């Protein structure tokens, strides 16, 4: 377990515990869990490492973790067999979560309020599961799926997404060229 806690004496070089989520994730290997203690964290978290089907990488937040960023909250690129669970990713300048060229990624129990981009953007990915996530007040689309296959959106809700202005239409959930995907039990309401 790689611990992240910026509320106590911490060090991103020794990792006892790590100060930033990004430093812990950069050192994670298949089978590791990055456990993030309650607190406010800032900065984009870049995920390029992968787990395996029997040893995924898990990035888990304790109750009360809030991440803000001047870019994406979580930016996954080419990652596979990764689970991200329990984060509040608030007021990002771009997407709360961006997943490009990913496979077998699970994003669960996350909250994305007030993102300037989409809450979740999944691009050219496969086997991605979004489970019990909530998106509120995204200026763009709540959940945007582009060029991806086997995407499951299960539970949670998307509300008040899209900048409300004349002629500007955004979607709660948007699929662009989906294949074999599923939306089940997700509430989508009051989007522009």
C-alpha cells in the first residue's frame, strides 16, 4: 500500500507517506493500492502505469478527499487494469477524468462538481466501467464517450451539465460512435 497524506510530515521522494497523489501513482506497480487520506489535494494526477487482470492498480480515497486542478483531475493515458474510487474532483479547468487509449479501467463512486470541461471524457478506450459516479454543473457534457467500445455507465447521476446559453446544446451523456456499450440505472436530468 502506498499512502498519501499531506496533513502530516510527508515526502514525495521517500513516500513515507507521499505528499501528492501524483507521486504515489507514479510509483505504483501492478497489485498496488494507492490509499489517499482525507484532505485537500491539488494538481493533475497522471496515470500511465497499468495493472493486470489479476493484479490491478487501485487508487482509493478515504472519505473527505477533495482534488482540484488547473487541468484535468485524473488524466489516464494508455492505462489498463486501473480502478479509481471515491474521489471528489472539484472545479477542474478541463475534464474531471480523462481516459484516452485505456482498457479495463473502472471509475467508481467519484463526484465531479463544476468542471469546465466534461465530467468524464472517455476517448478511444475499451472495457471502461463508470459505476455510481455523480456529475454536477459541468460546463460541457457530463459524460462524453468518443470512439470507444464496451463502455458501461452504471448508476449515479448527471445533472445541470452544459453551459446554458442560446444555441449552445450540451448533453448529460453523449456517445460518439459507440459499440457494445451500456447505460443502466443512471439518472440524467436538468442538462442543457
